[in-house]
C-alpha cells in the first residue's frame, strides 16, 4: 500500500500542567463556620420560637449555598481546559472512525459470504454422513463451531462425534419408549398418553413409577366405589335392596339351600357407630355380611375432621 502513514506516540503529545485547588483562608473560614454551627447548635423549634428557628435555617442554608456556588464556579473553570482537550481528541477519532466504517462493513460482507459457503459444505457433508448413523439429515441442526475455519479432517471428526452421541441418545429414547409400551401392556393400560409425555431427557423409571401409581390409584378408586355401593345396600327378608334405587340386587345362586332349617333363634338389635380407615370399615362390612345379619346403613362413610 503506497503513501503509508505511521502515527507514533511522539506525534501525539499533550501539554499538561496539573493544577492545585485550595482555599486560601481555610482555617479562618473554618473557624467562622464552626461559630455559626455552635451558635445554632441544639436549636429546636417550638410554638414560641418558630420565627427565630426559620430565620436560623435560612441563614445556615444561605451559607451552604454560598460555599457550593464557589465550588461550582471553580469546577467550571477547572473543567474548561479538559473539555477543550476532549473536543479536539473526539474530532481526531471521528475522522478515523468514519474511515473505518466502510472497511468494517466490507470485511463483514466477505466473512458472512465465506461462512455461508462453509455452511453449504457442512450441509452437504451431513447429507452424506448422517444416514450412515441411521439419522435423518433434516433432523441435524448445524452448530456454529462446524462453520469455523477448520480443515475437512477436523470437520469430519466433529461430525462423527456429534452423530455418534445423537445416535446413542436416539437409541436410548426408542428403547425407553418400547419399555414403557411393554409395561403398559403388562398392566393393561393405553401407552399413548404416557409416550406423548416423553422426550430425550425423560427418566423412564419415573414414567413407569407414575404408570404404576396411576393403576394403583384407579384400583383403589374402584374398590372404594364398590365398598360404598355395598354399604348403601340393605338386607330385607333375605334380599339385598339398593337404598338409592329401591331395586333388588341380584345375589349369587351358588349358596347351598337347606330345606331342613332348624328353628331360628331369637333376634336382637344393636346400634353403634364405627370410625376408622376405609379399608377397615370395608372389612367390617364384609364380616357382618358374612354372618348373614340384617343391617342398614344409616349414613354413608364420610371423612372425620382431624
């Protein structure tokens, strides 16, 4: 490049003389300020001294403003040389930056074009290699590091490592789905809803545990409904009556019939209320029923407050 220009530190020199800022009569001024402070120290406004307190406040605020105004004036004069210097520096930098901008834009255009070309080559390589690993090229997203300026050998190695890892994840996912399907078949439930919840990060043991819990909850619900249904029935003259519908409930005909029944003993009646876990109540009901006792449910089971 002809007519090269070189700028060195020697070409950019600055004349700078550090300034000293001080209050000429600081000790005398400090003594006066302390006198004002002592004069009004401990002053508290009351109904009778309100006017004097306001006057003292105004006098002290005036002193504060006088001191601060002087600080502002000194700072303005102190900052002026630096502001002039900064203005000159900004002008020099602006000239160079305006020259850099088109250069920067052209560099970015070339680099973008080169990266796009490398991206196309990466995609072509993916299309050739992915099927070898049982992967669909359309499912492969190009990673930024694959489009860096690297050799074909490095790129191929990176793709192999990525495909191997993805194939392992995919195989594991498919195996987990198969495991869930088989487990659902074993417990006789539809696997579709459970499969839809799975992804490559799913813990299959958690899914199976959830399936088992769902099955167990459903079983308990059916047992509960059956127990409630039976407890809502009563025996009348050797027939079971549904108290809600009034219908006679069919009973097993397998019970042996004894034509030579002995005389029936005297019957007694007893009323009591039982509180306990639902399974225990169910066992109690089954026990009473097994003794062929006539009974009626006065109130359906309900949860007892703690």
